């Protein structure tokens, strides 16, 4: 089921690229009639807010090397016409200086803001929010079809320690902060569309200020929890051949088979690595947002991707564009993580009898442990046997 | 509002005239009591000291379809009948999204840096104050002078020694500029107008 | 359960401590617009 989740998430991400705005191909326009300047067709397409390939303007910026010698006639005018210079200003291909100190003070025009806004208010809210609702609906259906996964033959009554106090502390530090981050993040993203109409702008502004404060500061707890859990559990989460057996029978989720597993089964390993990879990515982009303009990372990432994959991502980004990418990436990663975690919460609580105890008080029923983590139980018992014998 | 919705307030910077004296920046700071570290207006020079040097005075352009207004998570922006983009500092949470969206880098924050402690956003008001009562002390302390309510135009443009910076009704401003371009025969780049007042494409 | 509650409390404690600690390390918000040449304060 986890793999289904994953493919659903990939599908949702893939659809982002097929929304009209992105999919539009700008047609090749013959501009010989205007000598390379814009044509009526360009103007009409722009008025209809269709995409145009404006490289005929953005790259036509004149050549300073064409200038007459400084002592000659018109020598001080440089090698570019007024139109060249104004086009350069329009596309921010300039060599600016200013007396004002502050972030991005020397950027004259960056026009990616509207595209960022449209992506944020459109696909991110629609597909992101849709994915959250979809996973909840899917789990509800699953619950009614499959029911609660019970311990076969009932609990044994004896307990076995599964997670030490420090492990549970790390887990709940991560989990508690993640839930707070998820809720406050959704408030910031969706509050204007869904909460302002309900509670009014004044009340929402107070809520949003509080939620922003919490989001910024509890993020440190999340990062600490991420590091703690990584070092405590990474050794148990190295993929092995056993996982393949587990995945082949679907973990026994749809059947009542109980494939063998050590401390963590393949499903849990998938959750672990999903949380680690996405959590790391969400933390990095989050840090970039926490310290605006001080940790730009997208230009470098894009140029690395371009050189390895041969893609054509832009690498000449203004400080604002860096922040826009960080913001969008942060929310996409967060949505994928939320979808995965909702499924994780389900299976760890109502979805399976006896599962919550593992993180609740750390001690699970022996019969539950035998059914789901038989090899781990054997390991623990062997160790205890050794400990008892001498 | 003294313009009473009969005008479309716009700024126009004639880059052929601007001499980078920074008087607009100073006038703005002085008139509006703008705190240290905040520049509602700034002068950017391109090709400084080289052939083709030009200076441009930049502030909020009061866009027709303002990206800041669209993106704000708490919806603090509003546009007056004259097209002036204003905002409420009482509602602002200081997230900085308006700055990321703005094509001109107009929004300013008293504390740049940590996302969590940016303070309330401040930007050019076209000398039109904010949502508080016109010319009240509360309005002055948060947004600066409301010259529009007094029937005056923004001080930066009024002070401009070369009349490079024009402020007022868009059609009149455009008219003055057109006459200038015709009489001098060059330099018709109305800087930023396409971005600020044109339709926003995808 | 005790561990769970204490972890939640710890998350909140970290949240309240974070801005103070960040300021100690010089990650204060005033840093970015500070200039060496002219200071009024």
C-alpha cells in the first residue's frame, strides 16, 4: 500500500507539469517582416495572456563593444541604442549600483512573482489539499473493507520492550513538531482562501501571526528530532533481501499473511527513508526561508542538475526567485510528507491492534511482536537467554 | 481622497533626466518619518561611470494587478479608487511574501533577516497614508504623511530637481512624457510601465 | 505516555528558546541591514 501511496504522490507531482500554464508551447514566429521586432501576433498573444518566447527581446540587448572610441563622435553614448538599454532594464540584464543597502536592492525588475503566486494558489493548493483529502478517504475505505488488523488468536498478555524511552522521545519530538508544523503551514498557505471568509481578517491575522511564530520556531525541534531518530534507527533500516519477500506479499496488509521481519519491516523502512529524505529536504528549504537571502541554494542545485541530467533549469536567479523556489519546494515536499505520515498515523493507531503500544509505553504484546517482527523477537530472546545463563 | 477616483495614480521615471542626486530618497524619508534601515524609494544606477550610464528612481509602482496584493497570506493590501496600493500594518504578519512577489523590490522590513522577526512591512504609500483616519496621529506614525488627502502629490516627485520623477494621474504624466520624447527625439523607455500597469501574463 | 507528553513539552521549550539562542549567535534580524560606516544608534 505504501508503494501505491508513493505512486499517487509521483502522479500528483507529475500532473503539476501538465497544467495549462506549463504545458503551453510558444509557437515559432516569423519576424522578418518587422526586422526582428515584435509582430502583431506577439502582441495579440500577450493580450490573451498566452505564453510567448520573448528571447527575441530579452536577448537583443546590443553590444557595448560596438561603441565609438570615447574621444570620437558619439563616443560617450556607448555601443547600445536606447531601446537596447531599456530592454536590458526590462529583463534585468544590467550592471547596477545603488546607495541603498538591503537585500536585492540592485534588482530593477523581476517578474516571476505572478507565476509563483499562480503556482502557489493553483496546483499547490488544489493537488496538495486534494492529496490530503484523498489519502484520508482511501484510509477510511480501507478501514471499512479490511477492518482493524487484529492480533491473531488474541494478545498473549506478556509484554516485550520494543522502544526505549529515548527512542520514543525522539519519535514524539519529531511527530509533535511535525503535526504543529503541518497545521501552521496549511494555515499560512490556505488561510486566505478558507479561513478569512469564515473568521474575518482581524481574527485571522492574529491566528496567522501566532501560527507563523510557531512554525518558525518549532522547526528547530523537528530538525533535532530528525537527527535523533536518524542516528537511533538508521542501522535497523538498511534494506535487505528480507524486505523483498515482505513487499512481494504486500506486507500481509491485504491478506492475512505475516511475512518475516526484523525490528523494522519493509513498510516501516519505506516510512523511515521517506521521512528522512523528505524531512531533510523540507528542513533545508525551510532554513533557506528562515534566513531570507542568506542561504540561496536553487541556482547551484539547478546548475548541478543541468550538468548531470542535461536539463534546462534557469541558473541565473534573482534573490526573490531563490526564495520563490524555496517556498514552492518547501510546500510540495511538505504535502508529500503529510500524505505519507497520515497513512503512518493510521496504521500506528486505529489501523492495527497493539501497534500504538510500541510508541505509547514502549512495551508491545509478545504475540503481536511474533506476528509482525518474528526475527526481531527471536533476536531479543536470544540476547536475553545469553544474559540469563551465566 | 482628494483625487476622488478621477485619476489613476502612477509614477514615471524619466531615466534620461535622473542625475542620481537621491533627493527623492531623502525627501521621502523626511516627509514620512521613515525609520532607519528602510528605504521606500531608492535610486539605482546602471553602467555607473561608463558610456550609457542611467539612473532610475524606484519605489512601489502601485501596479494595476499588484502581485503583492495577490500573494499576501493575510490579505492586508487594498487599492484605492485612484489605483494606489495601500496596506494595513495591523494585520501584517511580516512573512515577506510580498517582497518575493514584487517586481520592483518595493516592500521593506524594519528587521530583515530571520523570517520569524521581520516586523511589519513598510512601503511607499504614494503619500496617501493607510486605513486609519486621514491625517490622524495614528496614521502618521504607521504610514507617514497623507499628502493626497491634503490635495498634494507625493513629495519625492514634487522635490525632483530635474523633474525626472513624475507622479500623478497616469494620463497627464504620460502626456508630459510624450511631449518630452517628441521634443528631444529619443529616450522613450517609460521604465517599468509595462510590468506595473500592463496585463499580467502567465 | 509520559515520554510522549515530555517530548511535546520539549518541542515547545525548544520553540521558545530558539529565537533567544539565535540572537546569541548573531543571527539577529538587524544583522542584514547593518552597515559599518554610518550608525545612528
